[in-house]
C-alpha cells in the first residue's frame, strides 16, 4: 500500500514503551545512539551490496558506499545519511513502527523485570541487546527519517516526536538510501549541559570510539575560517576501517582487541580471551575469535544467533555462519576472513564447502587448545570461563562420542571432596587416587552441603576416598556417555554396590535369619525396589536408596522428569545399615512376630524415609505423616 497523503499512525504498544524508556533516558551513556545509527547504515549498505551481486541494476550507478554525517548548527540538527538499501513505505511501518526484532522484545522484558535495578544493570542490558534506531530519542526530541528503496519512484518520510504517534508520507527523494535527522534536545546543543552534538570534533571522537572498524567510510565536512573571513571546506573520513584482523598480532594492543570486540559484537564487557591467527597454507585465512566473559542470557535458546562472521578480503559475506564451530563452542564470537570464500556463498553451498571444512577443523583445534592452556596456566580465569560455558562443553561430551569426546575430556573440571572451590580435572583426580582404588567416585546433588550429608557418603568419607561432586544436571549424563577416563570407570556413590567390602561379621552369624528378613521386606516393597540388602556404605544412617548399576539413576530420572521426558523409573535398591539400632529392632520384630503387619508397615516407612533423603516426596504424604505421628504417640 502506498499513501498519497500523510498518515498519522500509532506506535505499537511495545514500541512506545521502548520510546518512553529512551526519552526518560535511563542511561547516562546516551552517546551510543550514534553507534546504533551507524551500524544500521552499515547494515543497510551490506544489504544493498549483497543484493547487487545477483541483481546489478539495483545500484543504478550509485555504488560508492558511504555514510555521511552532518550538522545543521542553526537548527540544532544532527544528520546521518547512507546509500544503503533504504526502505519502502511498508517496510518503514514494519521496521520503525513496530518492534519485530526479538532482541528488543527481550530487552524490554528484562528491563521491566528489574525496573528498580541500578543504572549499571541497565547499561549491561543495552550492551547485551542494543536498542537500535530508538536510541536516537535519547538525544533528540524529534526524529525525521527520509528513505528510498531501490527501484522505487518515490521516497518515504517518517517523523515522530516519540509521543505515541508518527507521521508517514510519500516524498520525493532523488537517490536510494536513508537520511535521518535528529532535532537535538537542548541538553545536547552548545547551550546544554550534555555533550555538544553540534560540535564536529565531538562527533569525530564518538565515531572513532564506537565505529572505527565499520567497513564503509564515515565522512563529514569540516569548515575552516581563513584569514580573510572566507571558509574552506575539508572532507574527513572519520573511521579507520582497516580491519584489525589483517594487521600483525605484534602491532595490536590488547585495548584495540577489546574495543574491537565490544563494538563489533555488541558486548559491554571485555572478552575473556582473544584468539587471533593467520594461516597461509592449503587454505588461506585469518581469524579473530573471542571468548566472552559472560554468557548471553539466551545462549541456550533457539533464537541465539550462533556463529561467526565471514569476510572475503574484508568484504562482508555473511553473519552467523554456524558451520565453522561445533555447537558446544557456540559461545565463541568472531570472524573469519578468507580470499577463498565466494561472496555469493549461500548457506546451502556452505554445507559441503571443502575449504570451510578444513578451516572449521582448524578453528575448533585452536579454541580447544587455547582453553587447555588457560586451564593449565590460569586456573582462576578458567574457572570464570567454566562457570559461564562449562555446561556447553559437558553438553559436547554428552552429544558426541569417540575422538570428538576425547578432545573435550581434559577440559572437564568438577568440585570434589578434595577441594570444592578449587575444582579438579579428571587427570588430577586420578593422580590422587588411592593405591587400591580402581574407580572414580562421584555423587550427584544440589550443592556441597547436601552431598556431604548424604548417608551414602559416610563410608567414603571415613576412608578418605575422593568423590567428584556433580551439581549440574547434565553432569551425570555426560559422564555416562563418557563411561571411563584413562580406562578407569566412573562409579556413582549412589548406585549399585560400592565394593568397599566392609562386612560386619556379627551379621553373618545369623545369616539365614537376616536373609529371610530382607526377603520379607523386599516382598512388601515389590512394586518399589528391585532389591533390599545390607549396606556396606552406611555408617550412622539407618537406610538409603541407591540406583541400579546401569541404566537411569534416580538423579537422572529427576532431571528428565523436569524436562517432561518420561524415560521410566530408575532401578531402586534399598540398603539397610546392619550396625544400626533400627536393624536390630527389625530383626527382633521378625524373630518374635514373623512376617507381621508391623513389619509390612515398617518396610514402607523405611522406603519413604530413604526416598525423602533422595529428594523424592513420599507417594502418600498424608499416610506417611500419619504413621510417623502414631509412632511418636506410641513411643515411651
Ligand atoms: P535492528 O537494527 O537491531 O534490527 P533497529 O530498531 O535499529 O533494529 O532497526 C529496525 C530495522 O529498521 C532494521 O532491522 C532495518 O531493517 C531498518 N533500518 C534501520 N535503519 C535503517 C537504514 N539506515 N537503512 C535501511 N533500513 C534501516
């Protein structure tokens, strides 16, 4: 639809909310509006350039891609112009009137969640999401956008003061591209207290700070007053443009990498690690990769933009190419530039591009090697990394097998009974193993305090055997998929038989009697447990439940249940502590009453008690509490 006359339209509610936020300016860092507008201009040029590869008419001779900044001092206006893709009438309504972009939506939501949050958090958020075009309302009280898409006769003018409505109409515009005029708020003029945005030097500084590596020249005219009152005009290119990755590593300061990363990948914090390399061989490429300090909030969600940016000789080819790194390294940001990439590279072609495969193998190796070095040389830093991205690496182990898994095992670290805060690698664990120890013990649970109190841990603690702590839901799945490390099997403290051969001789004396008792209890719990036996691991607790040796464990069952994936129940084994007074009591009941009702009831109670410790709710909580109450009443 096109309109002959101006239309007055209302903003979508979300958009207006966003605008209000901008207008009431919760950020002290208003200057980023320029970065956002320049990024949009640069994206728009990327788009038209890309389309022109298949449709050369689109450029219509206008192919010196540039971004122009200008200042109209008399009117306190700041102007930015590009010869990018522009927008049609409907595109303006869609793109500028509504927040289609999920990032902005999520931003809004996050912001509302922490309405009362400190300014710092808001800054963090804006860094994470970027709020694009609307940020111009932080410095302007009226924004005018005039744009023309390729092959259109007319342009479109959009205007708003951010007060709920905008005005849109067709206008004449001779060339393709977009002009945005900001009517600056008084605060940002030479009369105001904020940064004077009518000052060209200030603008130049901002461009160098935030937009230095933008691929297209950002130009502005500077005027100089001569001796005789005449003004001379000088056109300056404000940005450097020389891509950091083509320069030599030795010539680049850490600060430059950090700035580059923050600008290009829209992060507020510096990267944790930078990997920069140039390869000249069978394939030729340079790469600049970053490991962020913080995982983006949506890293596990579908809409996370995973992947690297591809360039071919400094020409942008595509963004978010996910073929270059395995899924478990999806947190890596960065770019790869190779003269071998075809500018027309489509995602289909990418699938089986040989060069790409070689590059991708190399990149993976590089990143993993860097992580291994970090683990060896800087444990504190590695722990930081692990806190943010460890789950992904474990996921990689879980989803892969063979060689692929092997590459990752030595990146694993876990807290353990040796030192919870220090975290141990598997190799370090094995080093510390007791002489006659032939398995790697682990326990699953909430946190340190919970697992250390588990009855199943008692004997291991007494024997001083080190136990790995699995606090992450994925841990046990990953270890199950791994099976062994260095030919040593993993063994859950909560599973099967621990083979710690500590049998109490006094029990063996009346073996038949005990045998019968256990059988009877098992009968009473036939629908709940696969076995009832004397425990070799309990010291002071009376009972515990353990999972069967193979298959699902109880903790895995819990995780799957949470994910709504019913994979059945874990095998449960009830273990009774033969040294406990409760066991003597059971024996006494059995000797005097035989397989009585009381024994049946006690069996069920035993099971409920053991389940409780495992974090399961008794099947019938009311019945359970009634029984306990009765016992208390009966007690002398
Ligand atoms: P984002 O850039 O994150 O998508 P914005 O709010 O900044 O969000 O912009 C919304 C959309 O408006 C862009 O995705 C783009 O389609 C369009 N747009 C913005 N600026 C320009 C421009 N200078 N030229 C062409 N299209 C633009």
